[in-house]
């Protein structure tokens, strides 16, 4: 009789994992208050301002400028930080496309570097060799909610006089050496899109401790207005990238319960590390004592097929799903192999735009291994389950390993 569920055996579990989003009466009460106020946009409401102040304080930043998406936040942060069009911005090759597309929207040229296989964050040792006379900024990603090595990144940035914009889209409450990410550099950007740990469907925020960056970010997101100017007086280039009072109302409620949910995620991430580390062929990401808080947006481990009868990552993932464990292969290709970059299709209707970078020449071995062979993800809602559910995950993986020859 087959043991594995993918071959007709009994799955380890049939119960579902927690669903996302988590919400309650607080969101409804806040939304009702906004509806009844008749002030639905941030220009005449006060809810967005309250959220900006509360979120900035939560992340230990001086300024917060809420916008309509995390992608918008990255784009405007680059411009507000005086990163010039035509300059190069160094990004990791293993991240969501918004990290790089925001640079393109700002008129900049993304230059991709590899990740460290032990953290899945930008490899600081690869930064200097990617710097050219056109480089003006580094955009580290606190991937999966795990802070990047900001000590090393800031040292390189200071040496070469580069701006640093933190892509903290997945890193609410994450800390590096006891300081929360997002205001460790020139600016930092967060996302509140539907999958995120603090969620309003869409939305984002720029954080900074720099008064001048904050001034320009506020102007760029509000049609180029100045806080000191007339209403129809537009001093700088800008657009309407404002968030609504409805989204801010939801975000205030989400933020109130975030610490409670974060603690559950962190406990389960640590539990999974303990359970999975002894399984030969499964490599958990390395511990780093400088990470004093992990936001736990994803749980990632490395799958080494040689210990699973040589079966591919795709086969392993399908087997794990059949055992009742929801999981993902993550990003399927490196950013530099995305068609938009290979074709430099940044013009209208995908027209090619001449750039001083040929993305067809890029090679990032660890990124490619993560995409094609090794990375397996659990999304943050899985980490909201119980300790017994974490045991089921480990049991299912151990079961697949034991019977890998059946795959």
C-alpha cells in the first residue's frame, strides 16, 4: 500500500491552516466612523495622519508618508532622496519585481546582485563589484521579514557616498540590533497589500528621519504641492498617490493587533527551525544574533534534492501539498530573466528602451538555485497556526523523505 498521499496514501492532515486576513469589530468600527464623517480622502480627513504618526512611531521613525502602494513608496522615496534619473540602483535579484520596477519608474537603472544563501537577503560582499560611476543608490530588501545586513550595507554606502532605500515591504516590526527597520538608512518603504501582515487591500508608507526627504515625499505624492504654498500652486513634479481614509482606518485596527499576531508567527518560525533542522536535506536559514525581531512574512527553507532521491523541487512541493501542507516554490525566475528586463521593455506598449545595462549577461548563482532548485515557502498565515500544526509540517516532510523513492 502506498504511504505518500500523492500516490494514494493517507495525508498527514486534512484540517485547513488559518485564513488571511484576520479582522474583527475594530475594522468595522473604524470604517463606520469614516463613512459617517463624510471625510473619505486624506485631504480633508484626519485618520491617515493619525495612522502615519502611529506607524512611524511604531517603527521608530520621525516621519511617515502614507501612499497608495508599496511600489509607489519605493519610487517616491528614490526621487525624494535625490537619486537622479539615469543613475544605477543596486538591488537583489531575488525579490518581487516592484523593487526593481520602482527604480525604473523613477528613471533609474536596476543593477542586480546575488543573495546570500544563508539569509536569502542581498549579499553584502557582492555590492562593491556592482558599483559603477553611475551608481547612486542601494536598495536592500528585508526579504520575508528578515532584516538584511544593514551594518555591511551602510558601510559600503558611506564609503561610496550612496543613498540607501530600504525595501521593508515585508518587514513590519523587524529589528536589526534592536532598532526597527525602515529608518536605518535614508528612507524605508512598507506595503499593506492584501497578502501582507498588516493589510488594507492596498497601500504603503515611506518612513524617514530626514526632514528634507519627508518634505519632498509629501510633495511628490500630493501633485507637487508644498505645505506652505497655495492649493493650486505646484512647485515640484508629482502625482496623486494618496491613500484613502478607508484604508487608513483599516490599518489602524490592523496595527492594534499586530504585536499579538507577530508573537505567534515568531514562536512558530522558531519551532519550525527546531523541527526541520535535523531533517537531512532540509536546510533552515541561518540564525543571526543581530536580528532582534523577524517579521515572519514568509518561512523559507532550502530543499536539497540529493537527499530526496534526486526528485525536483516541484515534485517535492506537490507531494507536500498532497499531505495537507500549503507551500510554494516562490519566485520562479530571477528578476534579470524576467521578459521585461531581458527585452528592456520599459517604453509604451513594451517598446525597448536603450540602457547602459544588458540584463542577458547577468548571472547570480544563488538566486538561480533558489528559484529553480531549493527555495520552499510557507506564507505568513501558516505561521498563525498552532504548535501541533508545526509538528504536522515536520511530520509530512519527514514522511516524504522516508518514501522519496515513491515519488
